[in-house]
C-alpha cells in the first residue's frame, strides 16, 4: 500500500503533532485550563488535519497512477 517516502514522512509528521498535543505537560489530558492546553489543542488539530490531507493526497495519487496504467 505505501510506496512513497512522502506518504511515510507525512504520516510521521502528523503522528508527531498529535503526540505532542496529547502528551505535552499541561495538555488537555492533564490540565484543562491555561495556555498550554490551547497550544496542545492547536497541535492536535494540526496533526489530525495533516493526517487527513495525507490520505486525501495519497488516494488522489493512487487514482492518477491507475488511470495512467
């Protein structure tokens, strides 16, 4: 399924943002108040958005490859 290095890089980057958002001290898992919780929420949102973008781009790439074959 995974054939491109860009896809793997995007998955790792998205996972990094999500992990940062979930496990940073003061994140929404440990403290619902404060600035750190807001940063953690933004980071988690970036990770989820990047993950969705990665799968959309990858499916478009696969469809274009199948049309050219």
